[in-house]
């Protein structure tokens, strides 16, 4: 990040400015961090088992394994099923770049399937034509916290003897027919970083749902190290700093502070999005297990998950009362938790700028592999091959739903957007 970018984030006038990050945490969690920092059990310790048990109870899963990130969990899944060179993994062409990266790190090849324009999930009708003798995994991503048609994917997998990996990174707590997202496929994984349903500073977990793969996964997991203590402490301090600088009351200057702290290497994040080769990742271990200190935060976050999801639903209702994008039945369905309330607009740049005085939207996903803006052939994607995904990338607009969002502060802007006629998505599409 160069000095020109620093000037871009110079502080503005003091005001309540919302953003997409860390809206589920409390300052009480800082006390818990300092309690762990005083002990010798920063990486390994009792909170890991407590967190694991809490997750298993909450998600009704018997086999949860915690990781330093969701992407590391996905990578470990692939390695545990003995993925081979040129094996194929079918994924939606609308995701985060860490997904195809993990597949490439494991030696396999991502194959891209187009998405639906209404819920931004993989188009089930287009999967079968992509299945070949090299296909090994079907990837079921629940985009923006709206569950995809996982049952149909499971039927396809059974027909062709394939493995299903659920990406519930954005859908922790979503539920279909009394089963939680991430517990329906052979494997499911979640992410718990600062932009997800819950925030543990960094983190992720895997649910192993098919006992046929249990032993191999257990063996793979056993050999995975923890992040070193020094890096773990740095992330812990980053979490504390973010809790202050990303708070809407301070964000008007907090974003600038974060940029400065990052440039001076006072804070740290996982930034492996740019790497095509796993060996390029030098600052931290990949994969790595979750550290004990972050499990302590996770316990607090899981305790508040129900109220977290209820609050998100209230915010979504507020948005929808004005914008009328989704039907009431769709909003009430437990399979949709709406990490972000998403729809399509014609002039996205204008509206993003128009909203910018009140909220930093950081819209997802503006490319077919968010975090990568060019050279898509590096991740085996051919530009022009998935028209709907590429169209959505140009027109997607989404609003966050976490606890620090005050939707009433956006009321005037939302009404302007609605009255402009610039919304592409039809009313009550689902």
C-alpha cells in the first residue's frame, strides 16, 4: 500500500460511520484476551475443547475441527480425501479467490459453474454438464448467507459418486429441514473472521459429516501445527485494535488509523489471496489450527449467535420494507440468514459513492473470484465463459446486517435508491 492510498483515507469530520466489519463483538471480549495472554496457553489450551463442544452442540455436529481460517479448513478437506493432480472441483463462478486458490494449492483444478441471478447461488441445472471422469468434488456455496439447493447437489453427488463440500463461511446458523448449513454435505466448513457471521479475530472450522472420511481427516488434522505464539499475539492485538477503530463512532478516523498501523506492521491479517502457489505464503503457516486465545472469543460469540441472527433478520426486514426485493416467506425461511442483503443495480459506482458518507459498504463480490481483479487464467477461469456471474459482478449491491448497523440512518438513501428506478432485481423475486 503506497502513500497515495494513505491520503485517500485521511480522517473526515467526526460522525457515526458504519462498515461491514466486526459488528458482533463486545469490549468484554478484550478482557478474555488479556486473561489468556497472561497464561502460557495462548495457542493450545482448554478453551479449544470448550469451543469445539459448544460448536458441536449448536450445530448438531459430532465432529468439529477448528482452524486458523476457513480456507485452511477447506484445503485440509481436499488433502484428506487424497485429491490428485488434475482432479476437478466444480465451484460457482462467483466466490472468493481463496476458494480456487485452496483447490490449486491441493494440486487440483477448479471448474466454474454459472450462478442464478436471483439468489446468487450455483445454478444446479448447469452442474451436470460439467461433470467428467476427473470430477471429484461438488462445492455447495451458500452465498451471502442464503442456502443453495444443497439437496439437489447431494442427489447429483450420489448419482456420480462424488464428494460434497459445503461452504457455509457466510451462512453459520442457517438451517434447512432441521439441519444446519455445513452439516448436510460430506464436509462443511465455516469462517469466523471479522467480516463473517461471528468474529473470532481469525478462524474457521470444519464439520466432518460422513464417517467414511473421518479417519483420514483426523490423521490429516493431527499433523497440522498451531500458528506460532508471536503471530498469534499479533492477531490478538489486531482484534483489540479493530474493535476500537472499526467501531462506527470512531470509524471516520479509524480506517485511516488501520491503514497507518498496517503500513507500520503493527497489525496483521491473512492476505494470501494474491498467491497462486502455497509456498509463496511466508508470514504464517498454511494450514494451521485455531489458537486457544481465539477459541475464548469464539465461546462468547457462539453464546450470542441466536440474538445475532435475530438482529440481522430485523435489519433485513427494515431494508426490505423499503426496497421490496424479497418475499416475506423467503425472509422468514430459516435457510436464509442474510449476512448481506443483496440485489442488483444499474449504476453501482454512483450508489456506492452516494452511500459512502454513512457507510463503507465494501461490496461483495465484484469479480468472479473476489480478491482477484485480473489474470483469471491463473485460477483456470476463462473470461466470458459464465455470463450471469460476470453480469452480477458488475451490478451487485449489498448491505451489511450486523449489530452495529443502524438502518434508520440509511432510510433516506434507501428511499432515494428505490425511487430512482435503478434497481434491476425484480420485487419479491423469491
